[in-house]
């Protein structure tokens, strides 16, 4: 929610700015963000259409098989095909489907691990100027490895909310990167001060740090209203 709040402020943050590159970059980022929102908001309908196409294909295939086994006609009770939710590669989405089914519903699905971006190169990868976008000349443009993780959930088993999520993330991180530190941010969190991370690390590296597991920073809520569930 932070980009929406930032780009929705009434006061013009570019007014009287001496650095024109900031004004240019901010306008470009806002345009990119607006286009990104359109793509994200259009995903549910896009996924539904994809699922309809794949499900229709599966239905036609099952009907053809049924006719071959039944002398060229469909069985009296018809052909039942599960309405699945499909990924772009033509495989079933392992999580919750639009039409929930056993093993594919909220609170009842397999674990999911997807690598969205691979481990970066060991050596710096320097960027360059891009026409119409940001200038990354002299900047290391490597991005960290990015993985999507969803824990397995089953009826009758408490997933322990955020504590269970952290346990799952620690286990996945140990296999993927085995990093010494883990930074946990919610979807509505942001940090503008990079030194805050170092301050948290200092608690663990200082005397007695071997008895510290988590460092929690105080939260400051902005732009909330009485209906905000996290307020």
C-alpha cells in the first residue's frame, strides 16, 4: 500500500526540486507503477480465461476417450471433469483453485515453492543508460534470489499464522541460501533507513547475541482509518 499512499499525496513532491533527474525519474516510476497495477488487477480475469480454455480442452479429451470406450456415444451419466485452475505452463496450480476442491482449497493444499529469479552472479553486473527509463550507469543491477513459498495446510492442523509462516520461511531459506540473517516484512511494511537493518544485526552480533533470535522494530501506521484491520 505504500506506493499508493506516496503517489496519492495532494502536495506536489517535485515542486521546487533543484535536481531535474529526480523529477524525471519520479514521473517514470509512477507511470511504470500505474501500468504494473493494471497488469496485476487484470491477472484474476486472465487466469480465469486460461483455466476455462484448459478445462475445455480436458473436457473434450475426456469425452473423446469416453466415446471410444462406449461405442462412439457418451455414457448416459455424461463425463465429469474437475474444473481446475491452471498455470501458464499447462500444469495444475498446486494451491487454491477458483472452484475449491479437496487438496486445492484454502486451508487444504500442498506446499508450494517457486523460484522467481535465480541466484545472482558472483561478480558485479554494471548497468547502463536506458532510453526512456532510469540511468543505471555504474550501478550494480544484480537482484537477490526471489522465491515464492506457501506452506502446506491441512484441515485439523493449526498453521499457527505468522509464527508458522516464519518457521516455513526459515526452513526454505536454509536450503536455498542459508543466509545468516532474515528480514521479515509484511506486505504493508516499508523501510527508508537502510541502517535499521544493521542496527538489528548489531543486537545479534553483540555480547549475549547468541541468546537473541528475533529483533522486532516498532511500527508507525500512516493513513489508516477505523476500518483498517491492521490498525
